[in-house]
C-alpha cells in the first residue's frame, strides 16, 4: 500500500510522514511538496506538488493507494479550488482513500470563521469524491505558544482575548500519530473525528508552562477589539485578524469540543503537561 502525504515539507506533514514510516516502512510512503528539496530530509520518495497545479498532482498521485490532504495555507477562497486539484487528481489516478486535515471552529461567529467555512467546503468535496474518506478536525496546536515562550517570559504574561474560554489543544506530534493510524486502518473510513486534547483555560495553559519551564507567567485577558488591533499591528491585517479570530473563538466555546482522539489513535490524547514536556525535551 502506497500512501502519499501532501505538504510534506511543513511541520504537520513531516510528522505524519514520520509516523507512517514507523508503521509501514519508508518504501511505502511518498511525500509531496511544492519545493521538493525542502522535504528530502524525510528519507522517503518526494514528488513535486503545488496546490495551484492540477497537473502536478496528476503526476504526483500516480500509483498511490491513499492520500493525506493537508489543508493549505492560502486565503480561504483560494484553498477550496487548490484542494479540489488534489481531490480530482486522486479520482483520476484511482486513489482509493483520501484523508483530510480540517479544523475545529465556528463557521459564522468570528474573524476565523472564513477559514473554517473553506475547510467545511473541502470536507463536503472529500465526502462527495466517491473515494473512501476520513476527515480529521484538528484542534489548535500548542507549539506556537511554546515557540513564543521567550516573549511571554519577557512580558511576564500570556495576553489574549480568550477570557475563561476553554481550548482543546493538540500538537503536531499527536496529530501525526493519529493520522498515521487513520490512513492505515480501514475501520476509520467514513468518519469525522475531532482530533483534540483536554479542554483547558489560558490560565491553566500558563500554569502548565510554569510547571515545565520553571517560569512565573500569569494570564491577562483583554478585549477582542484591543487584541485584534495589537495583532494586526504586529502581524499585518490578514494574519492579525486570523489570530484574533482564533482567540475570539476560544472565548465563545468554539474550541471546547468532545475529543475523538482515542477512537482515531487507539490511545488517549496526551495531557497538556505531557505535550509541553515533550516539546521542551524534543524541540
């Protein structure tokens, strides 16, 4: 069985490739990347695949039994057609199964909703493909918070607009493990899974970081408007709006969803403390 993973040069794609290799061997795993050279370190066959090029995927998916479609990073409306390039090429090549990495979130309540909407459209496209399918809805990654820890320490706090809302964080490592199982086990076919961990507040996030890193962070809640203005000033309008929308969603409960991780992965999700410790120890 040959399994291909798109966006293999990205952190999530690379994690999925690594876990697949451990399950089925590197000779059965194909990485697809827009820039081939960025993914060769993975030690598997790498094929070129730009989401904007249907022809790339017509070539890249030849001889493939299952494909993992990692959600693109372009503007929401562009993503839909980009993902369709992969889906249509999969159908043309006789691929039997497609797995899509979607996201948890509200479709119409905050500034992150347009991205959620585009993911939901691809979910529908995957379900209508005629292939065997599985959809994973990823929780928010813990890694960006941990990569930002020096700034948190300098400022002495984690500050955003999530308030007391709970977020079911996950990690790329946890997702890589789950998607490898989903790709290689037929019992998951036809399911939509929330691939998330335990629900925690931002205060609990700060406490867990403090336990692992020996820091003294506190959590400070600010208004949605002030946080959006701050993020736009730091990151530009598009990314600033997206980031603010994510935390607005946490505040309203959009990211406090039941977890299907154990059904997908065959084991319970790691705790927030474990994920933070793993990141500290392994980078």
